[in-house]
C-alpha cells in the first residue's frame, strides 16, 4: 500500500528562504511545522489508490449482497411452496379424519342396533 507523503522540511525551508526569510529562521519554522504535522496529522492517510481499493471492495460486497438477495428470494419462494403443501396436507388429513370419524360413528350405531335388537 502506498504511503502518503510526509512534510518536506527542506522544501518548506527553501521556500521561506526564497521569500526572504533568514536561513536559521526558515529552518526553525520548517522544524516546528514538521513537529506540528507529525503530532496532528494521522500517520496513515488514505491515498487515491487506497480509495480505489475500498471502492473495489465495496463493489465486490455489493455484488455478493445481490447474490444473497437472489438466494433469499428463491428461499422465500420455496417456503411459500412448502406452506402451500402443508395447507393441502392439512386439508387432506381433515377430510380423512372426518371420514374415519363418520365410519366410526356408523360402526358404533350399527353395533348398538345389532346388540339392542338381539
């Protein structure tokens, strides 16, 4: 990962000297500015390259999230189908149970008629 540039004390001092500042004063200002820069600016500053990498990672994550959305949609569809199957099964069981109960009541009624008649 490329590092951000640091404060260039020589360049700063030379600019001050070119502007007419005495060399010792220019160098003292450059040293003071470098200390301020070191204390107040984060050691690692994001570069344009870093930002491009972050964008690429975000694009990658976005693509992966889109795939997950598609999988979730398929899963929801399958769950809806399963729910429909359970409803059909419940209806069939209700009908069968009703038939069994009707047959049972019929058998009991027939037995009562047979044993009461005899």
